[in-house]
C-alpha cells in the first residue's frame, strides 16, 4: 500500500471512529432519556396502583363495619331460610305470572303494559320475603345468654382486622411519590379511635354487669361509707354490705343470662310459630296458645333448684354470708334502731293523712264536675229553646217581607 493509501485509510478510520463515538454518545443520551421517562411513568402508574389498593382496602373496612353494625344478621337470615338468595327467583316467577295473567285476558295493551312495567311482580315477591322473615325464630340473631360474651371476642377480632387494614391503607399512601399528609393523619386518627373502642368494649360489658363503671361504683361505695360515718354506724360493715349488693346483683345477672334468657326466648318462639303458621299474625291463634307458652315458661322454672344451688355455691365461695345476702332487707328492718322505726311510723302517718286529704279533694272535684255538667245541660236546653225562638222570628220576618213586597206590587186594597 502506498503512503497516500495508508494516509487515506487512516483518515477514513478516524472519521469512522468519530462518527461511532458520536453515535454511542447519542445512543447513551437517548437511552438515559428513555430510562428517565420510563421511571417517571412508572412513578405515576405506581401511584395509581397504590390508590387502587387503598380503595380496595376501604371496601373491606366498610364491609367489616357493616357486619359489626348488623351483628347477628347472618343467623337471622339462616333462621328465615336465606330468602334474600331467592329474591330474584321470586321476582322472575311473579313477573311471568303477571304476564301470563295479562295475556290470558286477550288484552294485548294490558299485556304490553305489564311487560314494560318494571314494578311487575315486586308486590308478590315482597310478600314472600315478608312471609319468610315473619316466620323466623323469635329474637333470631340477638345475643342471648353466654353468646354475648363468646361473640364479643369475634367482634374484637373484626375490629382488630379493621385497624390492620387501615394501617395497610396508610402504608400505601406513604408509598406514593407525594403522600397526602392529611390522609396520613386521618388514618392515624381512625386507628387510634378503633383501638380505644376495642379497649373500652370489654370494659363496658363489665360495667354493665357490675351496675356501673369504677367511678360510679366508687361513688356508691363511698356514699355507703360516709352515710355510716354520719349515722355513727359501723362504716366497715356498711361498706361490706354495699359490696355484697354489687356482687349479688352481678351474680344474679349472670345466672339469669345463662339459665333463663335462651329458654324463655325458645318458649316465646313456640307461641310465635303457632301464631304465624298461616302467614298472618293471628290474635285468635295467640289466645288459643296461651296455655302453650304458660307451660313452656313453667318448664323454665323447673331449673330453679339448679340455679339456686349454683347461686348459693358462688355466694359461699366468695366468703359472703348467704343468710345476710338472701334476707338482708328483712334483717335491716328487724335490727333497725327505735328512732328509725319511729321515723318510719311518722312517715306512714303522714302518708295516711295526705291520702285522706287527696280522697276528700277528689270527692269535692267529683261534686264540682257533676254541678258543672248539670249547668252545661241547662245551657244546652236554653240554647235549643233560643234556636227555636230564632227560627220563629225568622219565619215571621220572612212572612212580613213577603207582604211588604205584595204592597209594593199590587198596592193596598181597602175592604168595604
């Protein structure tokens, strides 16, 4: 190769390298731009995914809240035979029946109108639905007996799930390119409110059993204590008596819930089923089945001995005097001071005096009412007579007016 050829080749090679370098740089820039654009696009798409996830979580939270607000609905639905699952079937049947009835008349206008009537069949389907729920078990889905405590745990579990779902919503919002601080705060508040509600749920059930919360019980026990102080009585015994009352009421409430609520509901359910067996609530059927519910309620009372035995065991187990608990009020009267008895006697005398005064006042009011009634009767008689007189005057006035018109028309004729 000549020197000129070598030089030309070198020059061409340099140009090619330069062009390749520029192309590489250009490709690098384009690639970087594409990557940046892809990343920006993915950020926006990612935010959309987060928002969609938040919406799906909100639906789940709302569904849980509905179940909490309508606790026991599933048991009611099952007791009624799950009629909502058949509502579309009943609507279709009733609509076809309405169309067939209209077509059978031969009136095509009526048939066409029925075909286009969107409410056709709703009345019949609604009646079937009403029949189903009317014949559901008495208090179906309501929390009776020990169910209120076992179901409380399930309710707490659902509330805890709500908090977890809200926490996930917050996480999705936080993962956005520009999180909404207001929404983050709202999620925090919702979680705090729900956890506080969870903590207070069982507390509320215990307060209901004990007849009040700690503040109310402290007030009750404190009053018993200071009342004893003011009367010069044994404060410790008064305090113990107030405690016995609280525990006694709690034990009674628990035993009533455990042994009486469900059996009584079942007894009343037999009356309901008998009274609604024909799809109507019949007073005749209720009267006819009074004996049934009477017998069923008496059967509940057959467990009275069992309830009494458990009650006595509990009272003895806590170290309370059973006799004092069962007959406390009677003993309180028997051991009352003479001053207290004299005061009660004085109050009884005052009540008798006031009762006599009320009776005398009632008698006077009765007499006054009779007198007023007699006067009203007299007034009515006078009004009736006045109306008759007014009628005669009006008749006479009409007669005179007629004669005057005759005078004006025909003049006055003088008799010879």
